[in-house]
C-alpha cells in the first residue's frame, strides 16, 4: 500500500485505541471526541484494508493484523518523539503546561506543599494537578494518560516504564498520647491484646503486619479498616486503637496531634518508593525537568530512621 495515505494522527489514533481498547478512552487520550475517533478509525480501516479492532462488549479487541502492527507503531512514535526532543530546546520561562502527578494521600500530605513551592517558583507558566494514585492503579493511570508521573511503592520492573527509587521508609506504631495500656511501652503481648486500624486500598482483611505475626504464631485484632492514610492519625489520637504506618508520616502528624510513636515489636519492613513514568518520555526535556524537581523534593525531605520509644 501507499504509506503516504498514513499520517501521524493515524498512528496516534491506532496507538490510543490499542492501549485503551475503548473508543471513548482513546478520545480522552487524543483530546478528541468519540464520534471523531470513530470516523478516523473508519478511514484507517479502509486505508489498511482491515477492521483493526472489533467490538466485544465494551472493549475494542485488536485483530491479528493490529496486534502485529502494534509494536512497530509504538516504536515509530517513540522514535519520532525522541527525534523532536533532541532538537527542541526546553525554555522553562516560556513553557505553559499542566503536569499531573500521581500520589497516594500519604505522599500528598508530606510532600505536596514542598513540590508546589519548588516547582511553581521556577516555572510561572506551569500548573500542577495532584491525582490520587497508589501502587494498585498508578500504572493504569499512566497508561491511560491520566497522570504524567507517579510516586508509588511495590513497583515490578516492566519494559513499558522507566523508574527510579526516590526514598525508603520503615514502619512504626502510633497510639494516642498517654494511652493507659502503654505506660510501659509497646510489648508484643500488648500489641496483640489491643485493637488496631488497618489501612488498605482494596479492603484487604490483613496486611504484612499480620503475616509477620502469623510467622510467630500470633494474631492481632483489626477492628477498623480505612482506605486512606490521612484519616488514621486523627482517629488514633482520639481512641484506644493502634495504627501501624510509615515512620515519616507518623512524625509529621505527631507535630499537630497528641500521638505517641512506638517501635514495632515484630520484624519491621522497609518499603522503597519509586518515581515511575512511561519510557518514551525518558528524553523529553520538559518531562525530565519535572522528574528532577520531584526527586529533589523527595530526597531533600527524607530523614534517616531514628529509634522511637
């Protein structure tokens, strides 16, 4: 066939539908409308003499030809992006963009303000949107162009994404200040006797703390499950409940709430948090600038773990 009938918009259209498998979602990625995407797909089908995508329930399932084309289209777009970036000078003072940063509520509480101060002071034309994202859904949000970059834990390496570790944190247990059952500190026996808050994004019945307890034949009492970190310190400070959460988060809220921080009486875990983005933006000057600023904020704000009572 004559490739002059294809243009960049056709490749972007194909790539968006292939990734999202949904015409409305593809329209959002392309900043277009669903009818416009449907019309463009009809033209592309004629040009390539293949249905490319067939509707199955709410999904647009790629044909064998579309699957075979997908990696070549992806590589073509990435190479073109790289070529444009290499010969484009990033002028921060003249840049007008809205960057979307995916964070869970813990990272948002700790680092949103320094990110805002650091980034906006250097770039008057840049707006920031913080989007709720955690390790369960952040990669999907990146794929669907809902966020430009995300900070998550529990990342598994994939050829589609680039990532960089930005900080680590271990865990502590918090209680209300002056808890009557903790005058002598938090022993293992007291830990399993008292009732707990579990923070879980997917309403899990247990977490890694429970796994560690099970290894030594113990079980704690989880009475409350919360979908967000940020509500846990206030609830803990006004109740008899305990809550185990990252050390830096506990220290942050100890400044404003009557909380005591205790070392865990079981084997601790240290989680690494990663900055993650689509690999095709590795060499994008503006995207790289944003990543460097986020890394700078996170790395400057981190304190080494200390022993808590």
